[in-house]
C-alpha cells in the first residue's frame, strides 16, 4: 500500500503521494489530464482550459459543491497544477526506465484536512491504477472502490493531522 505522507510544501501543509506505473509518461499524462479519463479516477468531473491561467470547472462530486479553479502550471507532459477551493493540486510526472512516476501533492487549505484528503486521494489513486491497468473503474465514489473509512482510520492512527469535517455526501 502506497500511503501518502504529510509534508510542508513551501510553507503550507500538504499530503504527498508517489506512485510508479509501468506505462510511458504520455499514457499517464493523458490519464491525469484528459476529462474522459479523469472520470474513471478523479473525485469530480473536470473541464479545464489547458494553459496557465485557464479555468477549471469541477462538478458532480457528491462530497463537495461544484466550483471553479485556475490552472497554475501547465507543462505537458510533465506538470499540471490547479486550485480547487482553498487547496492546490500538483501533479508531476517523470519518465523512469520502468515507465513513469507520478507525484501528486494536495496543498491543503487547513492542516486538519490531511488525513481526510490523504485517504481520499489514496482511493482515487487506487482507481487510477485500475484504469491504467485496463481494469474497469467506476470511479472513487463507486461500490467497487477501495473503502475510504479504513484508510482514514489508518492515516489518523499513523499521526496524520485530522479533525476536518467528514463529508456525508449530503452537502450538495
């Protein structure tokens, strides 16, 4: 299990994941930027203008209200970063001899979100792995996704900051 870690990201609290895939960088880049592929693993439907300053539209996440963000970094096929509410999401890809490594950093609006968001991104990245492997992925909110609560409990037990409200799916 590739757990996320709590880190400092330029003076802000963040959760960081690193996952390696036996696929070329361009394949993983497509999976993390193409809205048709994002729907298999990302917690929200995403529409984005692929340029720095471009608008990002998030919709359909049962735990978060629809909203917009801004593209902060766009360097295909290596880096994309954007705002989402008070958070920033940074995705960095690098080629390796075995394929590609993805580093996902969720820069948090509040340190108490670490365990909650860490467990959530853990579930999402498990779904990304399924999607890349060609396994049917119904997305992170589906009955076939990794269960969030046991992961959350593990992150809390490991000492990750916690205490943020836990969405029930009724927030919309």
